C-alpha cells in the first residue's frame, strides 16, 4: 500500500475518487484525536465523585463519540467501495504533530490548562469563540491553513461533494452494505448504515453536530471542553514525561517499557479488529468481533494504561501511554491477528514478570487481572 496523503483542500472538480480521499482524511482526523483524549483522561487522578471524576467522564464521552465518528466515516468509505486499514504504520497518528488544516499542536499530555486549550482549538466552530465566564480567557488564536478553516468546514465541503457527484451517479453508495457497522452492533440509533445520499448526509450531520456543533450547543465537544476549561483547577493531574515514546522507557523502567508496549499492542489490536468488521459479512463472526472491541476498550486498554501512568520514570515524572505502531522497530509490516494478539499477551506477561518487589505489588496485582481478562480475546479466524 502506498503512503496515505491527506487532502489539502477542496478539489477543482468533485469525483468519486475525490470523495474517497476526503473520507479517508476524515477517518485519519477522527483517529488522531483518540490518543490525545485518552492520554488526558488517564492523567486525571480519581477523586471519588469530585470534579476529577466528572472531567474523566466527560472526556471519555468525547472519546467514545470520536469512535462513533470514525465508524461513520468508515461506513461511508465502505459504501463508496474504498478501503483504508486503520492498523497501518503510515496511517496511525504519531505525536507530537499538527492536526490537519489548522496547524494545531496535538501532543500526549495531561488534562491541564495548555492541553484543554488545544482541545478547544480542535473542536472550535469556525467563528469567533465566545468570551468565557472566568477571569482568564482562552489564550489562543487559530492559525489556519489555506485549504480549510476547520474540521467542520471540511465536512461541509464533503457534503457539497456528495451532492455534486450523486447528482449523476445514483449508485455512488452501493457497496458493502452488509459489512458496515450497524446500530445493533455499535452505538445504537446513533449509528448510520450508509446506503444512499440521504444516509451519507445523515452520517456527516452526526459528526459535525457532536463535534464542533454551534455556539451554545451544550452537548457538543466544544461546549464540553469550555466547561472543563472553566473548572480546570478543580482536579489534579499526573505529571507526564514530555513527548513520550515507548522506546524512551527502555533502560529506565522495565515495567513501564513493557506496559507501554502492551498499550501499543492493545491499541493496534483494537484498530485491527475494527478493520476486520468492515471486511466480515458473516453475522456470527461479526458478533464476536464487536464483543472483542468492547472488551479491549474496557478490560484491557484502560487498565493497562492506568497501570502504566503509575510508573515513575525520572525526575518524578510518570510514564504516559504512547499509542504507537506495534511491533516496534519493524519494517512497518502489520502482524496478522494471531501474531498481534500473541504479541499483546507476551508484553503483558513480560510486564508481570518485571513487576517484582514491594513497590510494584499493586501493579503486579493489576496486571494479573489483565492477564485473566485476555482469555477469550484471541482471534477466531
């Protein structure tokens, strides 16, 4: 597969190929937000129902909706007859980087003032933001690229492209209806199976409304992050190392290194499982794949990441999850499902073996529970 290149702006003429490339770019945008939101979520210390707990719940809700948006864009791509593996070294985001179109820094950081400002920039509607009801305003001005002024504008231009191409192509969304994510499998009534122009536009409307929404929409991601920004001093965050990379933990903490590899492997196995859903039409196999998606998110990724962020690296700072391509140091060739799952199991076992001594007792117990939860997650091919 060639290197994926995100689109830079509105095409001179909309074609089916241009639609496919724009939808792929949309998938990369949605995928790129997941690690930064997860990383912020895992940094917030638990406080038994206080504002820290509320912040964690709100950021988790946003991340889950980004998963929905990724699935909706993937459904649209499938209906167009296009393909784009998520488990692809050239497609998985790397950090720090800049989000498409706006040159907004995306980094793996805690849920602090600086990072919440970045989240506001990412989700902001393209219009002057409202004055916040706190003494200190958000300190940013969006530097926009010439292609698009924001993510919402990108999706609205995609909407125009759909209208234009579908006017002369009635079979535009005629592919893979049986291999798309369905409501009974994922996200209920919020999910849309794309079969025609109407359902494609419905999917886009969900993405835009839940994301940037419009000023004053209380449940949009932008409004949620405004509320969190106003309360940002009411929770405590773990202090992460700067610009975390899994390889940097090697030689500093074997437990952190192996747990970080386990996070990477879990993230990639999750993406590969999503990929397999868009390729599988057999109902029984699809049911198992979607069960695995839920279990990977709840029983593996979250507890492994929480165990990781408890590990102190140097200078009193803690390890952060990196969400990198697995296996590391390879030529970028993806593993098959069996090999990837075996790699995940091996990394969890190595982390367990490394967690010796009284200082790692809690970590070892947490990893032991994760080992048990891996049962039944092996791929059924």
